């Protein structure tokens, strides 16, 4: 068991969120290890309480929602810091100009609210998931209150606009940085001073394999069932996947694809399905609960996620823990999870012909699916186990200063 850390504030731009359930699991397991975690969210949850499961609902109800406290909460926090620490508030306002006049002002208001909430909870350590707006607020909270500041950096979004995100500045301002992959660590090294490199620690995400149905498939399904789970966005490559499915059908390969998820690219995905006349081969479910996703994985023969940009998708780990062989792409941290030809297959990013080749291999070779499923399950169980990796994260937190 990890040595219990001091109480820790967790800040996320939006929490709980359907695409960030791994944060909820991480926090839950940190608490079982004895860590005192208090959660805050800049924005309201992405669903109503009625649409959440019991665990999410309980977490939402005990999370401090910054914007939900509105103008009265903002004025109270600003007034408190203006009276108790006017010099620190002025320095925070000056620092916020790095983010632009309007954004900087908004971040400062949010920082006063987070810092006041932390003070009321006797919290002197702030951990922020992602290097986005939440991390900007985190920098200002540190300036205002003098708290200890750490991040978990995922990628790829943080790396898309390094100057705009002020990422190098944020890395220098933080006291510790957790990276979910060696790739993420390398990208932070690329934009940071070597003097900041010792702050960067790799702590991978993980899954609890026991909650998935890791049952070997018979391998003799007449029509291989493919599944793809992910938010429908250009970065996930779902339009490319639909184009690959058209080629598979035209080559006489038997398959059926279930696509789970929703998002801004849904209209384009649906239009591509209609254009290529694939309604008999492809089914869109929209967003599903975690239980629904596990059910889809349990009945699938292969998982496919032809991403153009990623961190290391937890959904790939979930598929591997479900004894499902995966096809993805060698972008960012994915090769740290999937070894081509052994624990899965990797298609060239953005290349529909390469994707068709890999899909055809798994759809037409049941023995290959079986071998890769076993290797994938072994890999994720040994290196991406939620309990082991959260314990490692807890060890990082336990090294933070006590005051």
C-alpha cells in the first residue's frame, strides 16, 4: 500500500465527463490507497445527474463546481483575496496577462474561487489533469496562494498549440508533472528547459481487467464482429474507417462494424455511410454507458481505432482486457501499448489502403485473432493494470512536501 499523501485537490476542466471516466477510476483507487482527494471542476458535468450512474452521481455531488457558483461566488472570492492578500491578487492579475486580456481575467476569477475553496478545505496541493485551460487556472492558483502545483499531461491536444497553450511556461511553473506515456514526456522535454526535465515522471493509465469479460472467442464466427468506440471527431479517423469498410465489402470480406460514440463528426460519418451504401454493414449506437461499452466489447471479434492523434486511449486497454485484438495506428503513445504483429496491428495513419490490409487480416484469420487476443490480454494485464499504475501515481503524490 502506498504511503498516504497529504490532502490533495484535483482540478479538471470538466468533471465528471463521459470521455474521462478514467479520471474517476483513478481518484477512486487513490482513495482506497489512503489518499485524501477533493475534486473541483471548472465547468459543469457534461450530463444531468439523472443520466449518470450511481458512482458518477455521487462524485458530481461532492465536486466543487466553479462556474456553478456564479457571480456571487466569484465576487465573494475576489473580495476575500482583495482584503486578505491584495499584493498576491495584483501579481496574479499581472501574470494572467500571458493568457490574453479577457481569458486572463476569466482565469484569474476562477483561480480566486479555486484558491478560496482549497483554503476552506485546508488543501495546499493542487493537481490538474490536462495542460489546457484548467492548467492555466492552476498556475494562477499557485501564484495567488503559494500552493504546490502538479499536472497530468496526456496529449495530443496540449501539443497541438504549444505557444497558445503556454505549455513551456506551465511546465516551468509546476512543481511536478506526470506523463501518461514516454511519448508525452519526450514532447515536454522538447519544449522545456533541461532544468525542468527531472520534474517529468511517466505514470501510465490502466484498467481493471476483472470488470471485463476476458473470454476467448471460438474464432469461428461466420461474420466477424468489429467494434470501434470513441468520440466522433476528425482525430479518431472514423470517416477513414467507413471508407475502409467500403473497400472490405467490395473485396468480398465478411464483417459487421458497430461504432459506439457521438460527437461533432457524426453528420459526416453518417453521410459517408449513406454515400457508400454501408447501412447493412455499419451500425452507429451513439454514446453508451460503461456497461454498454463492456457489452459491445464482449461480443466483438476485433476492435479498430484508426486515430490520427492520440495519447494512449484507455478504450484500447479495455478492448485488450476483454480479450479482443486491436487495430490502431502508431501515433503518439499507442506503440507503447500495441506492438505491431504481436499484441495488435498498426495501420499507417491516414492511409485507407493500409487500414484495409490490417482489417482484412483480422477478419479472415480467426487463428491470428486468437493469438493476438492472448498477447494483448497479457500485455495490458502486466503493464497497464489500474491498481499497479495508480499505486505508482500515489507514490509520486506521497513524495510531495508536507507543507
